[in-house]
C-alpha cells in the first residue's frame, strides 16, 4: 500500500472550509457557499457529475495523481456541506484494495466523529492515468472493483456513497450512473482548467490550485545532479569536525550558536536575492546561494534537538519566508547516505508552512520527514496536529516564550524578569540583592556565604536536571519539554542511627547540565542520535 501525503486512513482537513454539498433531500442538486472579500456568502450549485469532477482540485488544493479520494458530506439542516477529505495512493496489488477501502472509509468517518461531525454521505474519486498501453476506459474498468469496495466499506458504516467517479486520460466516468446520455461508455471530456463555475468562484474567493503533489515533493527531494556528489563530500568532511563537538557536552552549545549564526546569514542572503518566477527556477537560484560546505554545517548542526528548536522560532513575520526557503534547500542537500538527516529540515519546512497557513505543503513535508526517519518525534506530533486541524498558535506561543526566555538572566534554572537599573524596589545590576536564608529570613553577615536548604552544588557545578517522566504527547508542549526538565531528587539511603541522608556524589562526576544540553541517556522516544527527537 502506498501513501503519498498523510498517515494511512487519516482524514485530511481541506484548505476549503465553506463549500456545501447535497443533503439527503436533494441528491441531484449540489450547492456550495464561500465568504468572499466583501463578507457575503456566494453560493455555487453543482448539478452534474462533470461539475463534481471539476471541483476535486479545488477541494484538495492540488490535482491528485494515482489517488483514492473520499470527500465527506455533512448534513446541516437538510443541506449538505463538504466535510473532511481523505486521500491515499492506489495500491498496485489489487489484493490490497479491500483493506485500503476499509481503512480509508473508517479513518474518515471516525475522524469526523471525533470532531462532532459524522459524515452523512460520501463522494469517491479514483484518479489514475492509463499504463501499459491502456485506454482511459480500460483504466476505469480495471479500477471498478476498487470503486465497489469503497461503496461497500462506506455502506457498512451507514454512510452511503452517492457518487463514485473515475478520472483518467482527461476524461471521467461515473460508477453510479448508467445513463448513456449523460455518462457515455467512452467517458466525458474534462473541461479546460479554470473555465468552470467552480473555478470562477474559487478565483473570486482567493483559492488557488497548486498543481500536483509530485511537483510539490520535487522541491523537497534530494538532488540527483552532479552537485549531489560534491555535497556528499562536504557532509563527510564537516562530519569529521562537527560530530565530535556535538557529542561533547562542553562544546555542543558553541556548535549550536555557530549553526544559528550561519543560518541567519544564509537567510539574509536569500531574502536579499531578487525574486525569480516559477518554483523550479526559484529553487535553483536558492541552491546557487547556498555553498556545499555551508549546507553541510547546517544539516549536521540541526541534528541537535535544541538547535533545531531554536531554528523553529523563525515561523512568522519577515523570517518565515526565507526560513522556509532555507529548510527546503537543506532538505534537497541531504543526499546519498545522509537521507535520514533530512528529517530535521523537512520537519522545520513543514512547521513553517503550517504556521504560515499552507497545510498542503506542511502535510507533505512532515510525511516526507517521517519517511526519512519514522521515529522522529517532532515530525510525528506536528503531522498529527496538522491532520487533526489543530491551531498552530499554541506551538507559536511556546516558541515565542522560549525565544524571550533566552534573553533573561536565570538563577538556579528559574527565569527572572529583566531588571531596570535604579528601578524602585530593586537593586542595581551592579549591586546584587542579598540572599536571605529560606529558614530564618535573615540576611547573611558580611563575609559569610549564604546557605540554601538541601545540598549545595560544588564549586563550578550547576544543579543537575534530567528527564523526569516520558516525553509529552502534545505537539504544543514539545518544544517546551525539550528545553526544560524537572529537577530530579537525589536518592537517599539509611545512615547510622536510622536517619536518611543524601547520597554523596562521587568525586569528579559532577554531571552538570547546562541550559540547552542533554545528558547521555536522557533521550526521548525515537532518538537515535544525540539531541534528536
């Protein structure tokens, strides 16, 4: 079974949320509405299978290829409205068709139920171009058992399929209509793109069709030109110097700072470049602006989770567009044996696209990230959240807080509001406030060191922080949890006289943890490299 965009059976949330479809009382009349720029709701009436076939690219936001598509219809007071969409690739082995049909139908129905909008009806589409010398009609006949299995699978869930269409070789056929006048055996030619009533309404509402998924994925796939070998050599060379530094707790923060600084430099270079029309030409120009050694340093540096989380903060405003271009370019540079390294830039590309409102590219990039590394936790959480229609603002708020927090001074791991020199009620930056005893509330005498309750860290040692419990399962808390850990209590053991005392730390094993690093052994689910999730 193939799957080109989302998790198998996972319902897509459409980029078009306002189009309406037929209710049970009007099976031959399909109406839709969309709020235009003037605030009015503009209705679109779909009366024939031809208009349903023409509407498919506008429902998905792209032109599907080699795909099974199910579109849910919601019943709203006797009128229908388009609901969730689900798409899977057509399996090459017909023995897999029944399982795929049941999986797709169940996923779309249960997804609607979770949102409180169980589908009332379905429209099914089979889109595939003829192969091996077939005609369009032969393709339709070959896929007819799959259409029947889709209808049976939906019927078992009490959701009837009111129309099933096959689109192939520029024509469409209906599996539900036997009328030769409207649905001849040779099929009906598809209208020219952009000439239908639906196309006019979509243009008026500002809805665009993006082409095909193949064209979108091409922007994120590794290079296959002669430059791929040069990039692989650059990755090998950079790895000899960077990987030991990333594995070393003392040098990892400096690698992170260097990676972020270089990324900012390249983003500025991309932002200042003149605009080039067309995606292939624009991507080629971006590749020219990124040297192989720069790409190698960035790809390897982003394998550290904390560095990646800092880069994820460029998700809005003027930073979003150049950041997305940079992550696409880095994904294209993960060539040869470095294919698994693409999980980080692909996840960042998916996150920025989702944060910017482009759910189509977000789902594709995140699915490709999971293809590169199925255990990449950040991609899994974002992919699930995007498919379930969650609001990315919760993740944005977390990242904004992280960005602000790095500029504030910290005392024993707790953030402190920035102080203004001479502000009433606060000491000057140059005169730190005295530390009072937590037990007596008294200030220490001159020349006396303040004592804190519990164990006092040794000289040059910071309090130990470690992972306390499993990684969170909420996408909104992923970044927060990847940075801050609860302090792990020290184990105790009985002392002479039956009293419990803190276990002394072995000399020379100060296991200090700086902010933004991870001790060995404290890795989240799916980690296979230091700092990766």
